[in-house]
C-alpha cells in the first residue's frame, strides 16, 4: 500500500512540474519592462531626461518589432502586447528617489510580487515581464529579472536574473541596448 501511495505522489509531483515547464508555453502576454523598482547608479543626466528615456523603451517592442522580437527570442508562437500597465507605472517614476549610491541591489520577493500583481491584460495567458533591477552607468551594465507568471493566479512560473551590456546614444537607446543584449543571448 505504501508503494502505491508513493507512486501516486510521485506521478502527481511530476505532473505538477510538467505544468510549469516554461518551454512548453507558446502564447504569452508581454508586459514590457517595468522600471518602478530600478536602482539607478552613476546616471548623470537630468532626472527628466532619464524619466523620458526610460518611459520610451517599451515603445521599441512595437515600433522595432524585428529587432526586439519577443516571440523569436523566447520561442513563442504568439505574443500579445499588454504594455499599458508598465507604461503607466513608468510614467510615474520618481527618478530622484531611484538614484542611488549603491552599485547593485537585489529586489526582494515582495517587490517582484507587487510588480506582477498589478499587471493585467484582456486574457489570462502566461505573462512575461522584465523587471529592471539595476542600471549601472559605471559598469555600463543593467540587470533585469525576466519573470514568467500565471496570468490568472499571478504565481511565478519561471524567473531568471539576466544582465546585459548597455550601449547606445541617449538614455533610451543606451539602456535599450542592455535589453537587446539579454534578448540576443537568452537561454532558459
């Protein structure tokens, strides 16, 4: 009897694990990049210029779809762009509060869950958001949490901290370069 019970538990566990295999997901809601918890180190531009540049990064996913092809880089068959929530948050950034003397930080679970909980779209497909963690001008590097989550329950399915080299002229292009670097080199 114990063997049968153990076998059933193992089968159930494997089934649950298979349900969260991110490589099997083929349709996603993409929410863009959320900068609301970003640590900004060494940025010397005026706060309004920083804010304006960061606000405009999400537009690249729709205006330069060939370069920032989310479906291609994440191996998705269908991508629904749900950028409104992150665009709204990014429009309210308080850059002066985000400027920091800490080179790097790590976001905690409550900050990540807070970010995800407010994301909404017209359907309950699996969600994908890039949560900006650090923009470090000294090292010309940015780190992001690439987070896949259940669209209905908001539970995290898969999360990976990734960093990319920042390059380009102007605030938007410079930090968008770090995102492009992550996309080009993406591996699950």
